[in-house]
């Protein structure tokens, strides 16, 4: 299962990226098996890049050299209380 979203490219105004919201599979070779489909969807929709975020550090070892680490996203919970 894969859920995709077409989003604005944050680096190039007017360009689009395909963002992988979630991808789930029981296969060990899921990336190599399903990436061609995801890339075709991106191409058909006119996306310039495919992006996803993950907290799993193992992605660097399992992706091909086409991929690069772009950034890490840090998130904090909103706490109750006054604004300081």
C-alpha cells in the first residue's frame, strides 16, 4: 500500500514533488519492487522529485545512490501554558 501526495517543491516555485506519505509492504524487496510504479506516477503527474521522511536511519543503507539525504525534520509537541 502506498499513499502519495503532489506537493509544491519548496526549492523551486511552481515545480511539484511527489511526496510519499506512507508505504507499507511485507516484502523485503519492497523499494526495488514498487519504486518503478511510484516513479511512473510522479512522471505522469509532472513531479520533479520524489520525497519522503523517515526516522529510520537504515534508509541510507537500503536506497540506491540516486537518493540523497536532504534534511531532517524535528518536531515538538505543543504544551499547555502561556506563550513566552
